[in-house]
C-alpha cells in the first residue's frame, strides 16, 4: 500500500477513535453504527468542492452499473440470461474516456470486462479470507468456551494473538 494511502487511513482511524470517545459501548467495546455516523458528522469538516466531486463521481459510477440507464428492451445474448439493454448507460475504456453504451467501441467493452474480472477475483479472494477467519474464530471460540472462558473475552483480537497469527511490524 502506498504511503499516502497509509497516512490517509491512519488519519481516518484517528477521527473514528475521536468520534467513538463519548459513545456507549456493548460488552465487546462495539458502538452503534448509526451513533458513530452521527458523531462523525459532528466532527468532520465539510468541503463543498470535495462533496460535489464525490457526487459527480458517484453519478458517473451509478450510470456505469446495471440499472444506470433507461432500459430499452432486453439483450438476449447466446448462452446468457436476458438482461436490460440500456443504450444510454455509460461504459469506460482503459484510457479515461466514457461512452454511452450504444456508442462504445470494442476497447471500452474489453476494458469493462477486464475490470469486472479483476473485481470478481478480488471479491472471491476477500470472501474466502472472511470465511477462513470465521472458521478459525469459531473453532477457537468453541475450544475456549469448553475450557470455561468468559464469553466477553472471545474476541477476534484474542483469537489471532493467542494462536500466534499476528506478525507485528518491526
């Protein structure tokens, strides 16, 4: 990960920590997400230009997704289930250009297919990681409960630390 992204995430985590300070916590130290959002809204500075840019990006992103354009019938491609034909929906190429679907060149569709493949691979990898974490945590929690350990000590942090899965940066 880049240093800029690391610094940004560290700053964001510090802001979250500040927002959590006055919030009630459950037995594991968790806070109500809606209350955390409300606390963040109170302390975050507001940049109108940045908000407009995020909204503009969101509008374009939404128009590139299924349902992002007005359907004008369906596409029935060989070997695929029918899906909406959205000729005014948007598609990106790999060079930073955006086209209406009905005018998009082959390169835009190839770029879209590649992005989709990469996103699916990333999602599958993340899903497999989360399933593995849950399985390890469940097995450890059952073992610890059987030994009589209090339920409020059955946390992911205790699990990975005690099993020796944490490698700290030097």
